[in-house]
């Protein structure tokens, strides 16, 4: 495979283009564009994006992982467009570049957390996108979620003791928390469930392939494998998309075993967009 650093687009975005050896390249296959999340640059959480790009190159796909403006090595934008619009604009610029250098006209996009959000909105606005993958995508609580989250606490003496202590001495508990923890300022905002459902329906109707990887690292939102499908029952996501949930997995997918599951899934899922049949999973 070949990897090279590059600068592209009006905003001077910096990325790494990973291309397969010519004899392994899949003819007519889409290009993959990987979107960074938050302030994490193109390497990805725990270098996950590096490994993903190389796995995809081994299977014949060209991949661009890049930094959005103001992140990593990319310049800061000089205009004042909203962040949601910036995600879409710069994802399109990345696809335009890959189309020019690799001669592809279809794309698969994805990312982790806010990268997943940007990939979702880009997919809705650009018909060149034929595949969408997301790590910890927008998700919504179900009755089963609440049962799994709260019923065990009803029979847990420690949970009852903590609840009583919070109510009896709330000032003491708050002071202790302030001393020991720095409260995060970032809060991810999910769109209304109806909006996301309509978007997923649009993508499915368009024939876009979908892969969702959920982690236990966001258990305040998601805590069982079937939750995403049960959130949107009429879409039948359990039959029309690949969904993976690993309760022990961190939001940043830090464990190598969990990365391996994700990479195996992505390798097999990606092959549907190429001209070769699925091969055995990675070892």
C-alpha cells in the first residue's frame, strides 16, 4: 500500500491518503473518507483510523482520513459558517479530492462520535455517498433501556445507601464531587428522534449501506444490542443494517480486542461495495 500526506481544498485541509497496491485495487469501488471527532486529529482514537485505513487498503480500497479545519494540522477557516455546515462542506471537499486523484465517483463515510454525526448529515446531503458507518451514533432510550438501567438498582443496597446520603447531606456530596472531579463542559446534543428516523429512512430508501458500532462507554444513552433497532421499529434496522454492541468497550475503543472486532466487521462490511467476495476475518 501507499500512504502520503497532502493538503487539499480552499481551507487547506491536511489528510493522509492510503491507497492499495495496484494489483489489489478493486475496480469501480467507492473511496472511503474517515471523519475525525471532536479535537482528535486524523489518527483517530487510539490510532483506530490508521489501522482502519490500512485494513481497507489491504482489501483494495482507497481511504482519506483528514483533519477538519481548526483541528490537527488543518488551517482555521476564515469564514463564519456554522459547525454543522462546515462538517458537510469539508467532507464534500474531501470526496472531491479523492474523486480527482483516485477516479472514484462513490463514497463511504464514517467516524466516531461527532465524526459519526458529521457523516450522517453529509450522507443526507450528498448522493455520492453509498455507505455510512458510525461509532456511537445518535441513539435514543427505550422502555427496555430504562428497565436494564434502573431495575438492578432497586435491589442494590449500595444504591439505596448512596441515594439516602445524597438526600440527607447534599451539600457534603456536592463539595466532595467538586474537589475530586473536573466537570466536563462538552455536551453532545442529539437531534429529535423523529429527525434521525426520517434521515435513516431516506438513506435506506436510497440504498445506502449502514453499519453501527455501539459501545458501553455511552451507557447513559445505550445499554443493549437491540436498542437501535427497537428505537426505530418500522425501519427494521436489525435486518437492513449491521449493528454491533460491546458493553465492555470504551467510547474511544481503547482495547485492542475491541478494535479487532470493529476492524473485522468493517472489513467484511466494506467488501459489499467492491468486486470481490468476502474473505475470512482478520487474525
